[in-house]
C-alpha cells in the first residue's frame, strides 16, 4: 500500500488484523520495478486523493506522476495495480446515478490529468480502478470525520454546502469491500476493470455534517461534557440546481456480491467508538437510540 498513514491504508490493516488470509504491507517511499521484484506483492494499492478538486494543482500532478511511474513498474513485473479515485472527478455530477462506463469529463486541468492517468491504467491487463464516494473515518490522512469532529469540538463554525448531494462512505466499509474483491480476484475471478462504491442514501454535505453534529452533541450530553459543538453554516455554491454526485454501485454487487453499507449506521458506530475512546469512564454513551431499541423489542 502506498501512503501508509492514509485513512484507507489504516483501515485495510485493521481489516487484515481480524483475518488470516490476507496481509497489507506499507510500500517504501520509492517504488520501482526492482523494489517490486524484491517485495513480490500480489498487488499494489494506491489510496485516493481526498477531494482532488480542492487540492493544490501541484499535489494532483505529483499524484498523477506517481501513479504513472507505479503503473510502469507493475506492468514490467506483471503485478496488478489497484487505484482508488475520488468521485469528485465527476465535476458536473449527473441527474441520476453514474455508471462505471461514464468517463468523467472535468473542466479543471489538474483533474483532466487524472483522467489521462486512468486511460493508461486501463491498458494494464490486471488493473482495478475503484471510484469512491467521500471517505469518512476516525484516523489517518484524509479522514473527513475526524477533521470535522475536531473542528466542532474546538467550537469552530463549519461551512458546508447544502446544494451538493453525494453519498459518503465509511473507510472501514471500503476496506472490507476491497478485501473481499482482492480475495476473489486472487482466487481466479478475473473480473478486472472499473467499479464504483459509495454509501447508501444521497445526502447534502450540510445534512451529513448536521447529522454528525447532532449525534455528537447527544453523546456529549450523555457523558456530561461541555461545551456544545461548534455551529454549522450552510453554503450555496451551485445556484439554481443542486449538484448531484451519486455513483451507481450495481456492478460491484453483480460481479463480486459486494453490498453497499448505510453511511448512517457506520457513522453511528464510529461516533460510539470516538466517545468510548475520549470518555472511557462511561460504559454506555447515550446515542439517542436507546428508546427506539426498547420500542422495537416491545413490538417484536
């Protein structure tokens, strides 16, 4: 794995720690054909740039050059390359779910550089391009949730677009799905190509952040922590029509049997874990769902 401290790399290692049939190893800082020959990996994984549309162009160009050099090394050693890509390449979004065969056509020059890299990667017989919805997690580089919680806990006002609709996905869900895909490919599935993966239920960035803030505040109240999290400020960036960026994940289900996960469920579990880590003296944190669970039990 490139970028050992990336949130996806950390989640992959956590997933492997619970299994005995796969191992994820951090790659050296410089990877070429000789290094790959020495390590002898079954595949090489490149985590995604977090929101490349907001990155400095130099960062995007450096990432693109790195992937191209890595691709050349993988082709020389006949090693599969797995490249994870942010859905922000679909700069203009779409009215309906976006299929895998729809090639992104961004206007931004730096993003177009990534499209060019993707064309080269697809010429490698053993490649996997995994386009992902916005990742959220509690640790590592690009872990959106941890950055959001830290800002709210500092009492900062967080600005979030209410006219950008997307499908966030837990980095843990991606790690589990990618592990399943790799094991099937290793067993001879041979279904290389491009796939999409994101969470269920399209939601605006503002609504997602609002859910995080509300659930965080409920948990903080349950442990008697003060003060309340910072406020949210709604932004409108797309004028008359909200921009929708929703990936169609049907192909991943049909080929590998990988189901999408609810971002709300995964988010709740992560917030529970965050509270247990920061308030270990409270065995049970009130997450606002206790009464609903009792109701479900009585109805059953």
